[in-house]
C-alpha cells in the first residue's frame, strides 16, 4: 500500500500523521467486528459466552506477546500508551525498595514526564533529567554519571515521536541495570517500526518494562499494553477485581484488544520490507524538501531515526501555517509542536535539542504510514515552496 491512500474519514486526502494515530488496518477492523458481532460478554464470567470472550483475550495476549518476544504472562493490557506509562513509572518506582531517585530525559512523552513529576510531588522522589544532544540522543556516559545506588527507575523512550530519533537503548539499559535500577522504555513510537524482543536482545535484555499502544500499529485507539516480567515488582494503579494478574483491575476491552492484536500481527509480518520502502520514500521527501525549500533543516538524528519520520524546521514560516496550507491541499501532517489553549508554544523536545524558540515554532512533521505515491512529493514541495515564498514576501505585491 502507498500513502496517498485515503485519510481516515476523508476519501480525497493523503494521511501523513501516522505517529499521531496510524490508519486503521482492515485486519483490526475485521477482528473487532467479529468480537462485537459474536455478542459481548465479560471475559471473567464462567458461562459459555464469557469463555468465548476469555478465549479471544487469551489469543490476543498470545499474539501480542509473540510479536514482542514476550510470554503471555508478561502482557498487561491497558487503555493505551498513557496508562501503560503511568503504570510502569509509578508502579515500578513505588514497588522498588532501592530508593527514591528517578532518571528520565526532557524529550519524553508527557505521560512519562508527568508521571515522574507526580512521584516527585506526592512521594518525594528526586528526578534527574538527562540532557540530549542536537540530534535528540542521550549520551550513555551522561546516564552513567547520573545513575545512583538509590535509583529506583530509569525511563527512556526507545524513539521520539516528534523527531523520530532512536536511542542507544541496549547500552543505556545495561548501564542502568549495572547500577541495579529498574529500566522502562516507552516504545509507543518505535514498536510499529522496529523489531522488539522483550526477552532477548533488542532492546529487551536489560529492560524490565516496555510500553506499546494499539493505535500506532493501525489498531483502535484506547488499547495498549505494558510488557513487564511476572516476577518484577509492580504496584498497581487501578484497584478492583484483580484482572490482568492483579496489575490492572477492570473488565478488559475485548473488542479493542482483539483489534490491537490483529494490527500488531499484521504490522510485524511486514516490518522488514515495509520499513525499507518507507525509509526510501522518507529519504526522497527529505532530500526534496532540503533541496527546494531554502534553509529547511531536518530535525532529529540523520540515520538513527524511525523509517517513516521526516521532521523539519523551516526558518521564516510558522509550522502551523505550513500545516494549514498542506491540509488545504489534502495532506494531513503535524506541526510537531504542542498547542495549548490556542497558543503556539514551541516544542519542549526541540528546545531540549538546543533549537531556538522562534525556529522551533516553524516545526513540521510528516510521519508516513506507507511509502508515498509518485507525485505526492512534488505536490507537497510545491505547497511548501509557495507558502514559504509568501511568508518571506518573495513575489508578493508590495503596497506603496
Ligand atoms: C511516545 C509516546 N508515548 C506515549 C503516548 C501515549 O499513547 P496513547 O495515545 O495511547 O495514550 C504517545 C502518543 O502519541 C507517544 O507518542
């Protein structure tokens, strides 16, 4: 499939915002409909319909575990990435008797940063935030300098959602583990593009918990999982009926979980080939934007980045205006900046990478769900060039 495929809910557009939510995969839709059409029942119920729901849940658990090199007992289904990150950070840190020190980075998703800040505020943890370089990478030597004998948890995202930079996770994780700290990685962005082996080498060997989210794979929103070894101490956030081996009480969302599992299965089946084609298409887009839009600069690491991520800053023109112009031309993209209450705030991720606030406000992010159709890059570059020239006043009629 090529992007140029219809945007969700829009038969004419090209959807290039997969990092926000990937288009629903037909396999996921079919799996969800099958559960809903069979008639819903509670997977904890003893009767036959309950047994059927339990069987669906067990199949989904096995599929998710298999895709990520985990055991079914390692999978705790949640309502998505945000909940899984909260559970990992708060749950692991509170359950770890080693101490009250946390390490993270300034470029994490808010669900990671706010969970750390919650522990700081309410439970008196101290927090070290590692610097990142201009490409958004953490220096392992910096982690080695900061990690302590009382560090309860190190949480570092496997790949950043805004700029696509992938961290040297095996190295970071083994430094943390050498100091006896628990390690969590938010793989919400990475897991749809990179092979994850929880029980094995990458980045699993020294990682205690991994967060994944359904809607980044083309599954439904509102489902996700924390992969966490059964023997790893974890304080639950949600208390109740003891579902998900006591780690997450509450009746499971069986249809969404079935869709999640189907999407994960379909996604991991096409990892290698799709990843290469995606990276080639992404590289073509990056090359054309850099060649034809004066001053446009790729943000994030040039090589160690997710295959579908192309993120830029474009001096002289706001990211929001580029986004709006592209949207009008049928391309759904993201500015990569957090817009709070109508305010165009520069992205904290770009600021942490040393990009000045004014330049950070020009951020634009394309995240490809599939390689681009021939001609799409021409049209994107034409829209950007027109908007850029208009913003710089080139060719505009000057009033007397
Ligand atoms: C890196 C990262 N972590 C966590 C999340 C939160 O996941 P969810 O939207 O499923 O709550 C996101 C969502 O964009 C993300 O990009």
